C-alpha cells in the first residue's frame, strides 16, 4: 500500500445504482476506497464500470445511493464543484489552446496568479517528463505525450481524487506498458486517491492496490491483484483475470475427484463450494512424457495427448487433450535446457499440478 | 544496410539485369497510361466549366472595357468610382449584407446549438423544419413576406389587436422589410455549416471543462464557442457573400427604396444601349465577392491549423 498525501481523501460509495429505463447499468454497488489508494474498476464492456466513474465525476446522475468524499456528500454537486481530476479516454485536451494553456486552465479558474501559474505548469510538466513543452500545440503531440499532458492537467490543481477513464487504451502495447509503470510511480509519489477504469486485466494488475471486477452492473470481487489472481471467487473472475482452463469435478467422500481420481487440494474447505470447478492456470502445469513422473500426495496428475504446440517467444503453449475428453492449455517457459526434450504433437503425456496450485472455484457467474 | 535473404540458393531462378530493366519500363508505361485515363475522365467536367463559366466571364470582362461610343476605355470603371449614385449603392449593399449577416448569426447560432445538443432523431426532425422552406420557391417566400408585413398585413393587424401599436409599423418597402426577408432566406446557409461544425465537437471537451472547474457558461465561452468558430465563419461568409449579389428579395420588399448592386446591374442593361456599364458593375461585384471568400478561407485555415 502506498503512502497517502495529506490532502488525499477516502471515497465511500454506498448502494449506488443507475437505471436506464428497465436496464440496470449499475446495481447497488458499495465499495470503500482508502485515502491514497489506487483502485481499478475492471470488467467487460457494458459491465457498468464507466457508468460508475461518470457518476463519481458528476456526468451521470445516479438513480439512488450515496457518494462521499471524506465526510462530504457529493451526489448533488454539479461536476464543476466537485474538485475531482479526470483523465478522459480520448484525453479531451482543448485543441485551440497550447499545452501550457491547457494545464493552466484549472489554475486560472481557481484564481491562481500569473507567476505561480507558470511555475506550477512548469513543475507538473517536469513531473510527467515533458519539461519545456508549454508552447506546443496539442496537434504536435504524439499519443503518449497527449496522455502525459492529460494527466498533468488532471493533477496540476491538486484535486483530492483522480479519476481515469481507460487512460491507456489509445496507446500501442509497448507504450501502454511503459505508461502503466509510470502512472504507478507517479501515484506512489503523489499519493492521490485514484480510481481508474479499464478492460485490460494486465493494466489493472500492474497499477492497482486493489481491483474491483464488474459483471453485469454488480461487483463480482474486490481484492488486491495477487489475491484476485490466486483466489478468484468464481469461474467468471478466473476466466477474466489471466488464462485458465476449467475441469468439472465430482463430490466424493473425502473431497473432490476428477475422472474418478481423488484430488489433493490446496484448501480442503474448497470441497464444499457449490458447483465446484477445478481451475488450471496454464503456467502452473508441467508437461512430461507419460510414465516419467511418480505419483505423490503433493502432486495431482492428469493423462492425455498433445494436440498442438505453439511457439510464442518467451513460452511454448501446449494444448493437451485429456483422456476424459477435456482440453487443457499448458504454458512452458522457453529455457533451452527445458524445451529441448519437451514432447511434440501426438505424444502421450502426463500433466503435473502441485497441490498448492490446485484451486477450486464456484462454477456459476 | 539492405538485408538480402537468398537462402533458397540453387532453387531460386536467376533474375537478369535485362529483365529488371524491362520491368522498370513496363511499370513506367502503366503509370503514364493511368494518368491519361484519369485526365480523360475529368475532360467532360472540365469542358462544361470552360464553356459555361470561364468563357462567359471572360466575355463579360472584355465588355466592361467597351465605352458607350463603342471604343476601348476605362470609362465604365471611372464612373463607378466617381459618381455619387454608385457609391451610395455600394454602401447600401454592404449595409444590407452586414445587417442580414448579423441577424442570421444572432438567430442561427442558438438554433444550431440546440440542434447539435439534441439527440439525433430530434435533431433530424428539426433540421427538416429548417430545410423545408428552403425547398419552396424564393419568389413565393418573398411574396409571402409582403403579405405578412404590409400596412394591413397579419403582423400589423395582430399587434394592433393586442393594443401594442397605435399606427401600423412600416415593415415593408424599406430596409426593414429587405432585412427581414433576406434573413429568413439566408438562415439555412448559416445553420448548415455551423451545425456540422458543432456536431463534430466532442462532448468530452465540455465534460473536461466542467471537471476542471468551469461553470456551464464559462465552459461555453472558453471551449465551445472557440471550437465552433470555423463553422461560424464559414456560415457567416457564405451568407455575407450571397447577400452581396441578392436581387429578387430586395427589389420586391424594398419597394424601390433599397437599391443594391444586382438591381443596378439590371437597370444598367435596360438603361444603356451597350452592356459596358453593367459588365463593369458585375466585374466589381465579382472581384469583391472573390476577395471576401479568399479572406474567409484564410481566416478559417488559420483557425483550423491550430486544431
């Protein structure tokens, strides 16, 4: 958890809903965001994450519920009185103003004097590593530079809360990854309470203290990135965060079984979940030639045949058809001593899964 | 350094210099043939423009240098510059054009703004309302105004019945009538480009302004208005330039008291035995119009270059 700035405020969202006629875009969402926390709203398109952000900024009127910044109720405040910084998806930098005028815009509105204005614009430009760009036109900037200017404009007036709507979606993959790290670094330095919206799970995992996953207007899970990845509460989350294959398991006396074979579980309590499914992360499985590994109580073993091997650079992706008929993906990292004697298409293999990676998720949702 | 990969070695059939040279020639020939074909396609349009535009204007231009006696002279132009009657016609023309343009902006900007803010379905319906009068004949619309605005017309009768006026207002056969009629006819020419340019302003600009602390009024003045400027200038110039050459409406609603250039040209033709004076007036009008169009083009280009 990062250090919070003294001016940072906690945000309390209580039973917030937004209906469009019969359609419920956001359905009684409650979540608390600590002062200085970086929370990401993650979900497929149409899941309500952007609507929630628009309600926080004041651009969409909630049907019911409450939003508090610290101890101030803001649901009734118009957007220009909320003092919340926001980075828009397409940046919304004013094309008829220079970079400097764009950044000075919120300062002038707050009655900041000319001298101080120039000083603060200079400082924030240095912060986003675009020092000396004051006089550039917006059209002269690249996508990545526009992103930084939008960020600079959103933080220059020291808002108590920063909102970001898909801030990196317009950038190419490489730049996106650089900016993820940079935004996180900036957040650690400024300690502003930050709420970001994305549909990119890697972006959510990289930048956030906690991630709130949305599904059909409701919160499906709110957790730290690591917990979300390791302990998803449902198949929906497991599917959405990272790659996974799922195997149907049966309840038997003494736990759960797949294909008649009792599974060694990381957490025995998982056996009581409704509609249990075995979640298999491709990188947690090891593929070996059939009969080469010994069975023990810390390893679960599945038998099958390699259907295909795809070379993907840093790793090899195997598709293995299990004898029970299910298909499982396995990722083996590309290290020369390992890859040289990996099985190829059509060969019989065993898949090994450490008991501590044997996680069960709820099947529905 | 160019990267060459000829790893297929002996399977690869060799390419000779002669073959490469032949390819280069063939490609160049194709390129030339394509250009000629494109030119052939443009030829009919080009011919129409030359026959119907360039030639008549050239002829008009040459006529303007022919004096009453039939000799070559600058008499026609010097008369325009020196005779008081001509000067006052130019002044009237500009006065009408400026007034009509100002009222068009005052009425058209709010209408365009409402259209741009409405959901598409409503906007299209209202846009139709703006355009339908456009499809009826100019003459019919002008006569309709004559009926509405005359001494005992609907407007005066209504105001009288409401007790708002004691004597009928002089709404027609003067500058007022000309301006009212022309504003009505010109309004769509302002609304259309303005609406198009407002429609293209991303809603996030206004959201961003509000988010940064602008009240709706401040955001409008500092963000929306400047961004709608190119469309406003394009519409304004369109209206202004069209006003300069307007004929029917001022002659019908002006009652002979408002003389604009186009009316004077018509009179010249019937007044003088030669076409010289009328041609000279037409040339001056054309040059002025072209000048204003060039000016507006420069301004719009400067404004949009920044965006």
